[in-house]
C-alpha cells in the first residue's frame, strides 16, 4: 500500500521521482518476487525510515557523542540495541553498520592486522559472500584467504572443514552464506574455531529472520561474533547488526565501526531497525518464519517432482537452488530472464558441482526464495502453483544460441498466458500481510 501522506508531499516537489516510486510499487505488487535476499518491509518500518531522525548527526555511541542534542537519538539507539540483545541472546549489539558488507569489514578490521590476517570462509561459487574473501572484494585483497566448499552431495563436511582449519590456522573462521539451502552447524564451527584459536564469525544475513523466529538453530552461544543484514528474512530496513559475547570483542567492534570505518550513524534507519526487531519479537513473526520454510520446501518438492535437479535434494531454510543446466540444459541467465518476462523474479546463481561451462556471469543455476511471497500470505498450495508456472515457462524456453534480439520463448502465446496467470496470482495477495 502506498503511504499517501508521505507520497503526496513527494509528488508536489518531484514528479519524476514520484512516478518511479509508483512504478516500483506496482512492479512489487504485480510480480512474484523470489529473490531470497529480498522482502517487503512493513508500513511501520517504512514510516520510521522517513522521519526527522534523518536530520540528526550523532557520531559516537549512546552517552558518549561528539555532538549535543542527543536526548532522543540515545534513546532510539539504546532501544534498537536492547531489542537486538533480547531477540538473539547476545549481550552486546552494534546497530550502526550501514549494511552487511561494511559490517563484515568492521569485524575483520576489529580483529585482523591489515595485510597479515588470515580468514577461512566458504568459496563464492558455493554460496559464500563477496566479503568472505573474494579476490574482487578488498577482503580478498587485504587478507590471506583459505576457502572451503561443499561436497559432492552439496552439503558441508565439518570434518573436512576442521582438517583444513587445523592446517591453515585462520584468525577468523566464517560461516553463513548467500546460497546454502541447508542448516548451518554453528556448534561445530564454534568448536573448530576454539580448537585453532580463531574468532568464530557467523554471517547470518540471509537467515537472521529464521533464527529470530526459531525456524533455524541459533548461533548463540557457539559463535563469538554474529553479523547480519536487517533487510532480508528479518524484514527490516537496509542496514546491519553486529552481535558479540565478550566485552573486549564488543569494544573492538564498536571502535572499528566508528571511528574506524564510518562517520555519523543513520538514526532514521536505526529507528526502523528498532521497529523491525519489535515486529520480530511478536508471535506472528514466528508463524511467518515457519511458513517461509514450509513454502520453500513446497517449491523444492514440486520442482523436484517435475524432474528438476535441486541442489542438495531440497531445503531446510528459505531458499532453493536449481541446477537448470542439469535439469533442462539451459543456462541460469536465460532462465532468470525468461522468468522475469512472465513476471517471476529470481536470480541466476552459481551452483556447487556444476558443469565445466559454469562461470560467475554464466552460471548453471537459479536461486529462489520464499520470504517475500510468504510476507504476502502465500501458503504451500500457492507455492506449488508458482513452481508449476515456472515449469511451464522453462519448458517454453529455446535451447541453443539465440540471435541478438531473438525471443527466448518457443511459443509467445503460451508465454502471454503464463504472464497473465502470474499477474492474477500476484495481485490476489497484498504486498504486506501479517500471518494469522
Ligand atoms: C547480503 C549479504 C551480505 C551483504 O549485505 P549488503 O547489505 O548487501 O552489503 C553479506 N553477507 C551475506 C552472507 C549476505 O547474504
């Protein structure tokens, strides 16, 4: 729902921006959004983003700022911190990191010497993040990296990871992924880190909401430090939180965020984090996260039943990876683009154990997630319908090389029919709905 009060002011001043906002709102309503890192934040979260807290500077932390006028900002930041501690069980929380990538960088700069520290993390093409030491990220350029990956069954093997850690001796051992459909064994990662004397870091950006709702095991008390974005399954504003257990770690992290890497905190965002955390503490949030997982399992089951190759054979969380090269000899990018043409938005993604044709910009897979459609109120049957629409779309995609500008579809009438059904299904749901 458009927030009329906020938007009428915008329309008066800037029609161009207003039109784009309306167009994006309409897109988010008419399409079925399956990007697992996306969601629909509530109107309350979006309202908090638009308040006069955006006008305030406040470098420092509550009670120790470099500017006057902090009566309300100290309270709002403390509220966000207290709720984060309550929700995740960690005794320390930093809510100032501007997003997930800066949060991870803050943790590395807190604990590692530049150009000397050692990080062990998951490789990018098996579901790690760029900030887990990819060569194109400064984290890969500034630190010595050892990457682990999935086994032939697409699962992580904790014994192999332990052996690699004993050999490499990382300073920071990272778990938490962007494209791993299975449960993460935080206890085992924490034990390995302790055994090799490393800081254990769980980057739970994707699954923070599931953990908050109790739909995935918690990293507490196993992992020393936890980072996460607040805008994925947690359904808050675009921002991040860093949790820790040890007061010395917390102090180093605070100093790394400010003044190490950032200037003034974004108090409008921090107030929206507080709202999202309050929502996540409610019983309705737990129903939402349980339904996210049930929905992902339904999508995986239905596609598997229709003959698609699902990475690891299924899912325990909010996401499903499909190897479309093995399933229908199509590249991930063509499938993702064709799906967008019918109104189903996912992303092409590398998959483990892929063909030798896979490259980062030409991967064998697509990545699907159910957080957004679950927020809208989709249940298992609706998700099976989405999988059926995807199957019909994929059966209608040409294999082999396409001429420039050539349609990827075998039959345009079938494509139009599917697109109409997608729009009808999508618009039959609101964009934000609390689960009963
Ligand atoms: C999304 C994500 C990040 C980065 O978050 P941004 O807000 O895009 O900077 C980091 N790590 C993981 C595992 C993520 O999924």
